[in-house]
């Protein structure tokens, strides 16, 4: 089953944030943002930090 992060990207647009802002605010790595952008799986730790 494919993972979709479309709602996350929509939320960033609504809040006028960039991916780099999310990276800084959630304290996640650039690598994690890259994986999210490509629709790849990330750890639950990364998802927890975003939440």
C-alpha cells in the first residue's frame, strides 16, 4: 500500500510554510523531508515529531 503525504503538503501550503520550515520546527533531518517528498516510508519517530 502506497503512502501519501498530500494532506501534509496541503497543510504546509495553508500555513504558508516551506519544507525547510517544517524541518526546522519539527526538528527532523533533511533526509526525512526528502523521503517524505518522494512518498517513501519514514519512521514513526519522524511522524510523531511532525504531529
